[in-house]
C-alpha cells in the first residue's frame, strides 16, 4: 500500500523555467506543484546540479530575504594563527576560506582531483607544520587520503617514535 503520491522526475524545461524565475528552493517546488519536504528538496538539488542550472540568484531565509548569510566569515578572519585558548576551526570553514582565496580543489602532492573511481572523494586539510591552530594560508594544503597518510602530520604521526629493532 502506498503512503502517498509518487512524483516522477522533473521535466527539464519546466525545471529550467522554474529555477530561473524563483528565489528559493521552496518557490521552485511550489511552481512545479511539488510538496516542500526533504525528499523533494534533495531530488531538486540533484536535478539542478545534473542540469548545471545556477542558483546564485536565490536569496537567504525569510528573515534575511535578499541578504547573504551572516555566518559567512571573511577568509582573513579564518586563515590566521590562533592562540592557545582558541577552539579548533571547523573543517568546512577552512575549506570555504581556502576556496575563496583561490586554492585549487586538487591534491597538493599528486594533483589528484576530489574524485576516485568516478565517485566523490574528500580531500583532507593538512597543517604543514602540524599545529592545528596555525590556519595561515601558507600552512594549509589539500591532500588526498593516500598522500596525507604518508606525511608526518597525519594523525599525530610526527609525535610517534620511529624506533625499530634491527633485524638480524
């Protein structure tokens, strides 16, 4: 037994027109006669990305209508050396700041893009000197998981003792 009405894929022409004339995902869904719920929003985002449509003209939440979000920090505020009392800066903020200053989305060592076997892969942020409070641009780089795993700064790797017993 069905729990509700199933909606098929979005018609490409209708979707293109609705996205161009709307200022939010909710408005696009209303124009297409779809319910505004998580499943429909996810499907809509996926279709917008697949068709390469722009949503740059979409506005913020209702209380911020027409203005940019207030949580977007300037890269100059994020990419600095912090004091000992500072909490760790969230990875998504560091990624956004690096993107804003023009850091390419590829591994700094091997040049790999953030894709592996046709699927998305997360490039990891590496602090070159091992100090996670030092978020200056020159101390940060994006590395693929393989390249990051062989650095001395990966998972406290620089603090490990490298003693080995000689093999006789």
